[in-house]
C-alpha cells in the first residue's frame, strides 16, 4: 500500500480560527489556534487565555470561563495546567 492509497478519500483539515480583540488598540481580528495559549488554573481567577495582538504587538490576557476553555481546547489551542503550591 502506498502513502497516497492510505490517505485516499481523506479531506484536508481546515484550520480553526478564533475571533479576538485587543483592549489596547481596539483592533478586531482572527487568530489561528497556534497564536493562542490557554492556562487552566485551580479557579476562575487563574484560568485565562493569552495572545499577542497582531496589530499593536501588545501582550493580551483575558479570563476564560468554562465555555471558552471548551472552545479553545476543542479547537487545538495549546493548554498549560497550572498547579498551586500549598
């Protein structure tokens, strides 16, 4: 079996894009999953996503509730689980 035969009939994957906005420059844009990072902490205060604004270069960090976490993880955004030290 050749590689071409093994992959015959498969469809090309369409990259997931996420809409985002920058609080600094008020820019609105779409970002690929690779441009976002998700950090999941022990509470809602320590769970957030971040990205760099493509318009002004600002580092942006926004809170991520349950639905946002679900959408980002489902869309392939890299996730970091934060562990608290007690």
